[in-house]
């Protein structure tokens, strides 16, 4: 069985990992949505 400090670190690791995954997912969606508008306008 894990001790309370180990459980706290495990929980924090899970929360940080999920938060990073959500931020990365939002970033990828933003990049995908903004690509079509950039392609033609800034080619000059």
C-alpha cells in the first residue's frame, strides 16, 4: 500500500498529466483551425 505522501504525488502527477494533455489538445485544435486562413493571405 502507498503512503499518504506517495498518494499525493501520484495524484498530482495524474492531474498535471491530464492538464498538459488538455492544453496540448486545445493547442492542436487552434493550429488546425487557423491554417486555412493563413495559407492564401500571407503568401506574398
